[in-house]
C-alpha cells in the first residue's frame, strides 16, 4: 500500500529513542523527510544520521516556549516544507499520590501538557489543508495505570484537547489524531517493569492480560503512526487509536 508519504515533511519530537524514534524511522522508510528532536544535541544528531539524508536532528526541550517555532523553521529550511507533526514526550516520573512532588507535577505539566499545546498551536497556524497533528498519548487515557499517577492525570486532558482541536481544524482540512500505546517493548516500559521486585514475573503477568499475549514492538507502533500521519488516512480525524494488543475492550 502506498501511504503517499513521498516528499512530505514531518516534525517528530522525542525521537531519539522509543516510540518517537520508531515513528520517525517508519516515516523515512516510506519516503518522508523528518526533523526529529531530543534534549541532547549529540543523541539527536546521531539518531538523524542513522536515518540518512532525509532526517535532521534538532536539540530542543518540549517545555521550551521557543521550541515550536524553531522546529517548524528547521523543517522549512532543511526540507522546504511542513506537512505535520507527531508530538511525543518522555513519560513523567512514576509514583503514587504520596510519592510525587509539586516540582515533578509542574515539570510534567510544562513538558507533557503545555509543551504539547504550544507545539499543536504553532503547527495549526502553519499547516495547510492535508496537514496533520498527531499525539503520542497512553492507554491511561481510558484506564489509569497503577503507579503512574502524574501520567494518569495529564494524558486524558491532552486527549480531550486533541479532540477539541480536531473539531476546530477539521473545516480547514487539517487532521488531528492520537495514539494510545500500552505495553510496547521500549526502554521506558522495561524501566517501569524493573521497578517491581520481580521484573520477569511482572512482565509475565502483564502479558497474560494482553489478548495477543505479548508486548508490542516499537516497529508495530511506528507503522501505525506512519499510517495515521499519511494521506492514506485522509478521512481519519479526532480519533484515539489504541496500540495495545487488544487490552482496550470498550468501544
């Protein structure tokens, strides 16, 4: 299937590893050009170099108010256009109610929520018909994940924001989509599993609750993201797509 990605230009944040990196990799593999970001300059440059001449790395923090303008400018300067953005951020600090400090909540709000809002707002001002704004969220949008209280508090609100923006931008031909990963085999998920007393038992227990009985791979997530960002998904907007092996049972 031709996704229609040839020559299109996307910004993918948080793309030096994990789900953002997998998404950038699949976009480039299907012919798109990508500005990928990370907080560390060397890691951003190295991640882009691995993808070849159709990728460029930019060191930014999503919490930086100047980040959106810099990234859109980088897309235009390096590749001559801007067709969409996938907003992915690192997960907030884990913990239960009594564990997380005000400072952790404030840092997560600025990066995960307000940073995403700024990126979406800047993208909306620059995109033309056929453009797309994507959000990497979490299965916690539908059901809280124990031990991730901050994420549980912020992700559903961001999903609501994304759906509101989809209604607003639809008449301009700009789509807004969200992806809801659950147990994908990334460094982040392995780190969270490792917080338990018995990581192997934790993984086995998690897999037993997944209808496909396994964690997903970053490549599977990346292919889903590439499709949703592509012209092939031109009539999909305002949706939240679970990438979770069937854990989401509701309609």
